[in-house]
C-alpha cells in the first residue's frame, strides 16, 4: 500500500484519505506542524493548499515556509502552493455553504489530477468559526471526512483551543484520524483507531482494484501478442502449402494426396479464423480497432460476397436467394468488415440449416438506414437463448455444437463490428422454424470523394475467395 510522508514526526506515514486535526493555543503551534507538512507535500509532488484565518496572513505564512523551503515563491508561482484566506474558501459573502465548499474541494482535486500532481494536501484553519456555525460545521466535517477518505488527499484542520468547548472537542476527535495536542511543551497525538482502520481498509481495497486493473491490462497485452505470434507461423504454413500445391500440380497427384492437402489447408484456415477473431476482439476491447471507412455501394458488397459462397451453399443441398429493393446505395463502411459479417451470418445459417433448407439474403433501403437481413429456415434459436448468443463464448447447445465446430465468438464480433459502424443487429427466431439476423447500418457518406479504390475485379475476387475459405473453414469439408 502506498503511504505518504506527513512530515510530522509524531504521525509519520499515512495513506491517502487521512484527515488530521490539531488543537492549538498559539499560532507557533500550528506552524511547527504545518510547515514540515507543507514542505513534505511540495517535495513529494503534491498540490498544497493553506487556508488561513484572521490570526495570520499570507505574508507571514509565506515567510515562515521560506525558512524551510527557500524557493517557496516559485512553488506559488507555478501553482503548486496556494495560500488562501478563509473568506475565499469557507465564508463567502457572509455565508457558509457546504455544497459550495465541497465543490471547491472537488474542483481543486480535479485541477490537481489534470496538472499531474500525485495528490493533494491541505492545512485548513477553522478559528474563524463562530458558535452560530459550529453545528453546521460539525456536519460538514463529517461529510468532508467521507470525501477526503475517497480521494488522494491528506488534510490537517486547525482548531483554536480558546474557541472550542468539550462537545466540539469530542466532535473533532470522532471526525479525524489523528488529533495533535499540546502536551508539556511538546506535542502528543490521539488516534481515532476506528476511523483509521476504516480508511486503511478502503485504501487496501483501492489498491487491490488497481492490481486487478493492471492484471487485466497485462492479460490483454499477452493475448494480443500471443495471437500475433500464432498468426505468423500459420501464414507461413499456408503459403508453403500453396507452393507445394502449385509444384505438385505439374506432376501427377494421387487422389488421397490431394485430400491431405485440403485437410491441412482447411485446418490452417480454421486456426487463422480463430486467431483473427481473437486479435480483433482484443483490439475492440482495448479500443484499438479501427475501421477503414470508404464510400462504397453496400448492395454490391453484400451481393458479391453472397455470390462468392453461393455455389458452395447450393452444393450442400441448401437454396440461397439474394434479393434487394435497391440497385445502388453508397454508404461509408469498411467493406472488408462488412464482408466478414455477412460471411459469419451465412456460415452460421448454413451450419444450422439442414439439407433441403433455404437461406435468404435481403437488402432493404430504409431512408437514413439500410437493412440487411440474413434469414434461414433451419433449427432456430430458443427464446431464452436469443439474448445471450451475442455474448462472447456463448453457444446455444454445447453438446449439439460439438457436431458444429465453433468458438462462440463469431456473433459477438459481428455485433461489435456493426456497432463500430454506428449500426445495430437484432434477431428474430423461432425454434424449429428458423432464424433471421437483421443488420441496420446508418446511411452516412464521408465528405470528399473517398470511394473504394480497390476495384480491380480480379484482386477483389481473389480476396473474397480467401476470406470465404477462412470464414467458412468450420464447415468446409
Ligand atoms: P460459433 O463460432 O460457435 O458459431 P457464434 O457466435 O457465431 O459462435 O454463434 C453462437 C451460437 O449461436 C451458435 O453456437 C449457435 O448455437 C447459435 N446460432 C447462431 N446462428 C444461428 C442460426 N442461424 N441458427 C441457429 N442457431 C444459431
């Protein structure tokens, strides 16, 4: 746990969120504690605040600090040390307003974080406090204690012993972790054990939380590195296979050899798909995923990718129908990712539709939106599972899914990709009747003429065939 040096010998190191008080009879008393307190804060990269009452003034405080911190003026100039009268803090226009004061503290903490300080410490003299405010102030102290305990903040409240009675004193003791008192010419410290333990526990849980956050970040980085490391050798195997194939094609190839090649290739694609999905999910989670947007004809993108797998789907005894109520619709999208989404939905539709079944892909122009529907009349998805299938690693029926390979990240990735486009995905399904996935994409256009430049038909076709091989790798046999 991170402890801060108070600079006050009797107290030593304390965690953030500690609320100290001092009951003084002369201003010499509080200078003896508050000066080393401020000095430590300044050297520890903390924002330091001193709110004084009418028993002293800014000049006196500054010149007293100067004896221990010769360059005090430079700290004031750069804003790390602020010396303020109570009339600019507690009592403004003759009114003590708790909400305003709390806001001032929170604003300061925000300033402190923005300016790169490690935290904040304050000295706050309360000797301006009149009896008429004392109830209100005690209430305020209780609340401020809660506020302080949750922030990177350490504060000393100064109380003039001539102005406090026994009831105020007990209030002070209960609201502060430490009370510094004059004792035989020296000082002694009363500890409010209950409060200290409470703050310690709070600090501990904050630390544990930080540890967990850090672990999570490490896990993400590890995952991302690992996925990249997996992809490289896979691509090498794939291209070597391709090379061997080309070379072998010139020789006479035995049928079972051809079969081995395609088994190896298909399984490489399966691994590649899994790795690609893992990389992208990790990127999306850590906000590093970026779409490569361009203005393109969404009808053409969806139609071409659907057609590229039509033959394969039909060869499995499933009818595929493509339909659109519009010829052309230019929208800003990432065509590679849209293709991936459509392939994912089509491969699922295929996996879960028996022979003799049907799959429909439909595009509907809907003014400011374009809807893409992928429907099948396959096994459908039970009502109670419809909400969760977009969650990661969810498969409706694990035992059933064993016959249908998959990792359960396809749909969660599809959803994230569509949401990245500012769109939405929904599902209508009835068990035994079929499923319909409905994508809605906003019809926005990028300013300027950023259109899909990759229009050389051959390149696009080649890319689509490979992408289909990857996305369909679960079912290709
Ligand atoms: P997987 O990689 O396992 O296919 P998905 O996220 O793509 O993961 O799908 C999650 C689950 O949703 C599937 O395992 C299946 O149970 C169900 N599912 C998805 N699409 C369909 C569909 N068209 N018909 C029936 N069930 C489906």
